[in-house]
């Protein structure tokens, strides 16, 4: 399975923030949309990622006062990215090695979507369930070898 397959299952809905947006507004958007990350867009392109990890660090650093903090001050300005042709196992290793839960999927300079570690886990589980079903069906319909020959 490839990253593009996971995106096809998940969909390509993107939740975004602007660099100059206040962090309290971005957190409200994350809560309202029940998402753990926002793509930070500037000048028509991705300029960073805001995840709950950066939010928690900012809450601690600013003692909960996020109204004066800008998204650009706390965002990941160079997040790791995945390509649509990347294999699922390669993506899992990339996420684990970089301690990231969210990854933007880029086709060249085009942002195709964002995948979470949960999206990846769901797709792997679905793929394994399908393979198990196919194997069980194959074994159930195993040809009788005694009758042939």
C-alpha cells in the first residue's frame, strides 16, 4: 500500500491556519474540527505545521496566555513530508524516527493532504483484515487433491 492509497481512503480535507493568526484562534479551530494538526499556509503554499505538541509547549511557555502568541512563533517551520508514492512501511518508519504524529503529503510543491499516525494504523489494519479474509476464503475453498491426479 502507498501513501496515495491511504489519502484516497481518508480524503483530502485540510484544516489550515495563517502564520499571523493568534494561537488561541488556531487552538479553537483544532478543537472545533477535532483535529490534532493544522497546515500553516502563507502565500498560497505550506509554510509550516501546527500540532498539539507545539500548542502544549506554547501553553507551558506562555502560562496559558495564547492570545498574544502568533502561530508562526510556535509552528514547525520545516515539517517532515511524505510523497504519494511512498510505501506505507517507509512512512511508518519516517514517522517513528522523527517522533511525528502528523505528516503533510507533498507531490512536488503541491500539498495533497495530511496523514496522522492513526490514519496509517487504520489503513494497515484494514489491509491486514482484507488479506486475512482472502486467505481464509482460499483455505476454505482449498481444492480436494485426492480427487485429482
